[in-house]
C-alpha cells in the first residue's frame, strides 16, 4: 500500500516541480514588467501633476491596446506547445513564424489608433493642455508597439519550448537599463537634452526594441532547438492562431475594460476614492502576478501533455496549477486582511490629516480585496488551463456575463443608487470575479473529464 501511494505521489510531485519551473520565471518576468512601469511613473511624477496625469493615461491606453493584441497572440503558446509535445518541431516553427507575421500586422493599426487618440480625447472634452501632453507622449511611445508585440510572440514561443528562464532574465536586466535611459532623457543628464514627458515615451519605446533584440539573439543562438520558419505558407497557421486567439483578446478586453471603467467611476466619487482604488489595485496587481504566471504555465503544460496523447497528465497539470494558485492567493488574502494599514503606509503618510479619507476608504477596500484574492487567482489559472485545451469561446461568454452583467452592473447599482460608494464598486468586482472563477473552474472540470472519456475511444479508433 505504501509503495502504491509512492507511485501515485511521484507523478504529482513531478508535475508540481515542472509547473513551478515555468511559473516562477514567468511571475518574475511579469513583476519585472510592472517594476519598469512603476519606475517610469515615479520619475515622471517629479515633473508635476500634469505630466504625471498625461503619462499615466497615455501609458494606460498604450498598454491596453497592446494587451488586447497580445491576447490574440497568446494562442501561439498552446499551439506551439501541442506541436512540441507531439514531437513536431517544424509545425511549432510554422506557428512561430505565423505569430510574428500577425504581430507585424497588428502593429500598424495600433500605431495609427494611438496617433489619433489625442483627437478623440479632445472630442470628449479633455482640457487642451492635457490633450497636448498626452499627444506628445503617445506620438513617441507608439514606435515601441511593433517591438512589444514581437517580443510577446517570441516570449510565447520560448514558454512553449519550456525555456521560461530567459523570459525572466531579459526583463530583470531591463529594469536598471530602463531607469538609466529614463533618468537621462527625462531630466537631461549625461549630456542629453531634458525631454520631459517625451523622454519617458522614448525610454519606453527604446526598451521594447532592446528587449526584442535580446530575446531574438537568444533564439538565434538556439535555433536548432527553437525553430522559427518564415519561408512557408502562413494561411493555415494564421487562421488557427486567429480562431483560438480572438476570443482570448476579447476576454482580455472585457477584463481590462472592467477595471478601467471602475477607475473612471471612482473618479466621480472624488479624489480620495480614486486614490484608494489605485493604491489597493496596485497591491492586488502585484499578488496577481503569481497566479498569472501559473496560468501561463498551465497553458503550455496542458497543451504539451495533450500533444503527447496523455490526457490524464494534462488533467493533472491543470489542477496542480489551480491548487498552487489558490493556496498562494489564500495566503496573500490573509496578509491583505490582517495588514491593511501597513500596506497603505508604503504609499502614503498615515499620520497626514490630508490622507485620512483616502486611508479610511483603502482599509475597507483591502478587506474586499482579501476576499476576492482566491477567486482572482482561480479564474486566471482556469482560463490558462482551458487555453491549453483550445477552449476559448465559452470562457469569453463567461467573462462577458460575469464581469459586466454581474460585476459592473452590480457594482454600479451598489455604488450609486444604493449609496455604498467606492465599497459598492469593489463588491461588484468581487462578485464578478467569483462568478467567473466558479464558472471557469466548472468548465475546466467538464473539459478534462470529456477529454479523459474520449481518450479510450480515440485509442481504439
């Protein structure tokens, strides 16, 4: 009996090690990307409130468009991992080449839209001075869009090939380089002119190209193990990426749109509510990077095992990642629940009377954030695992209903007609995340069982 238990435990332990080997570097890479954005925000903040507002909104619009496009390109990872699991490396190379072509196709409309956004903001009634500052930032940073999309595609290929460590190393090295370039161009050091907010845009764009060149060089040196084919017909691969990836991009748009809209509504409630929202959302964003990495790991682990024809191993990979993520987010929820004032003190002076209203709201929001930590982690990991099963259309519908019909509508009702204010908006977020997490977890369970039942029939056929 003991020997049988050990035999059962061995695959589980091996899967935990394999999942963490991918998830840990990916979480580190996600945190490094956040660190670069925070560094730029801190430096621009020294230019004044107007520059900070313009760069902050400009960067938010820039990254929102890129994240939606990257959502579509995410399909490269499970498709390539499935091919690698089936020991069909030329097919993985064709997927990679098609992904790079699609990234190039996305870049031009993204750049065009970023160039026209200032006029759109002006038509909404934004102050002319703010529109001008946002325009100066966007007209420079948009040149980094092609590199950012290319880097994302190559990152997905590396993750599919289980080479996640380099995906973390490049952004980590980029943090001090980004700080140096930003410090030089924003403030005019080392003989460079002081470009202000334009310097911040230049630094962001330059870092995207440097990161792309770095990761492309690595892939070039390991070409035999990570093939990328650009001299083939791309029609079939492009259609597969688009069919699988479009619902992913839509889901990213729904989720990011919910949080952006919530931030806009917080501004209606006043500066204290908006400040508290941004503070708590920033902390929650840091904890979210770990389950995000686990979800990305689940995508490639599930797809790889399915490519090998091992549905039981794919099921194990999905639920190992889910269990690890839920455990981590439960622990982080305890920290948020028990230490809200300590966390708030990292951002503002708790003794300053001017921040008293912000602190009071932030404490209540941390209570809600602590509760929805587990749901937030579960939904992103279940989503990642379902992508490994190439199941993206139903999760899109679940996100539409959960985030907007429940999360947004419920939050608006609680915040404004019922008078709960900022707390009401965050209760709506928590309800939306809970609905999405439970529905996606159920969907994952059904998909794994269906694939397990289908395996004997496929083997017999």
